[in-house]
C-alpha cells in the first residue's frame, strides 16, 4: 500500500520524479544538464522522465532543444476551469435547437477524437441523435473542422491526414467563422458548427446543429451559419465572464 514517504513524497517514485521535472520547468526552459542540477535526479533518470513527459505533450522542446512545459499542461488547466461551460451550455443549446429546429450538440476534442459533452435533441420528427458521451472521429464532420481549424500548424497538418476536408476548406472556416458538412460524417446527415473560445481566445469546443440533408439542404451553413456563430459567441462570453470572476 502506497503511503506518503518520510521526505514528503507521495510514495510513488516515478510520479514524484515527473512532478519534480515539471516543477523545475516552471522556472523556464532547461537543458538536460540544468534539469539534473535543478532536480537532483541522475542524468539517465532525468532524461527518461523528460522524454516520457514529452511523449504525452506535458513537456516539449524549444528552438534550442531545451525542455519546456508542453501544450498539454495548458489544455488540462483549461478543461479543469471550464466546468461552468457545461453548466451554461444547456440553455444555449436549447435556444439553438428551438431557433433552428434541429438537434444541437457541444463537442470537445480529446486526442484524436471528439466527444459530445452536451446536447439538446429535437423532440419530434427525423433527427441526428448523438448522445452525451458519444465519441466521434476528428476526420469528418463540421465540429471536427472547427476543433482543428485554429490548431497550431504542425498539429493541424497531422490532423488533415486522411481527413474528409482539406487545408483550403479549413482556411475558409477560419475566414467565415463557421463550418458545414454534408454527408461527410454519415450519409444523409448535414451539420453546421462554430467555435466556442476561452478568455484567451483559444477554441475549446464546437457548438453544432445536425439533421437530415433533406431538411437542412446542401448548403446548411448559408442558412444557419450566423446563428451558430452567435450561439458560440454567447457561450464564449459566459466562459470569459466566469474567468474574470
């Protein structure tokens, strides 16, 4: 049974060492030699821990090859502070559903997939039913386009491999502020999505509507794009207000 060690560690050595490395990098970029000096770890251990953290994007390297805190740190911190987004999403999704008469969803990215974290289903008639917790591909669909369009170039390039959309399409998404898909994720289904941003302007979610092509048409963005942008801005404003509070 793991217990706190006498020196204040958790008793799980590899976790303690990883935390020591991350704490050292809080002060700024560090070479391996500097990490060894700052952490007191043996050089092979410091290297092994740092490379493992790099694999999980908790650590990365700068232009000079020094270790620095990675993007996953920011992503985790953002998610931890955004529970208010889910609390606020319900009323916004219901209003979006009632205005467009289509099922509405909120998606977050998790690795190479996207997850439906909130929804408001169309009560009657044909609908694209996506339950909360559903995991969908990042290779197709308007929400996937939104969650990828504003990524850093290297990650965006990787995300386009085998995708149903192109860099040119994502450039258009960034320019107009919404994405659409027609039979991209599933035959007969169309969707429109827009970004939800945090207080720093980073895209943290995609707000969407989806339904049958027969009802939404082959250019659903022209009809619903402005409405999706407004709903995304509403949620973004709520996130920013909570951050300031």
